[in-house]
């Protein structure tokens, strides 16, 4: 084998190795995908949203819905629960509410 053939063989081997590295680097990280069982949304909600197309990355594989974590996080951020604000209570109303006893109802027997 002459020098040129050896260099061509090495270059071919390097190009194959580089292509393999590119595929590994471009492959999604397994932790980047979330299945319905480990979803922070819960199994049912995760499946409903995946079926509805809310997650653009949603895929069904072997009966389980998978979606990218970034899509789930974006959904959660966009649908944060509203902050509850209470109306100001004046002193008289607060006193009435403090002394109001809970209403207890008796269970009635139905005539049989």
C-alpha cells in the first residue's frame, strides 16, 4: 500500500467517524423527552394535550406519548394559575366573619 492509498483510507475512516459524531451530537438527549408517566402535568393531562396537538413535538411510541421537555415547560409557563387577590375587609365585616358559626345540617332519613 502506497502513501497516497494509506492517506485516503485514513481520510475515509475519519469522515465515517465524524459522521457518527454528528449523528450522536444531533440526536435528542433521552432526558429531553418526557413520557406520560413522568410528566409534571400528570398522565391524563399529558395525553390529552399531546393528542390535541398542543405539543408540536408530541410522538406516540409503543403506546406512550412523548413530548419535548421545552414544550411542556413552555405550556406550564403560559398557563400559570392566576394569583388570588382577596377584597379588602373592613373591621366590622371581619368581626362578623370571625364570630359566624358554621352551619351544621342534620342528615335526614328517607322514608323507606
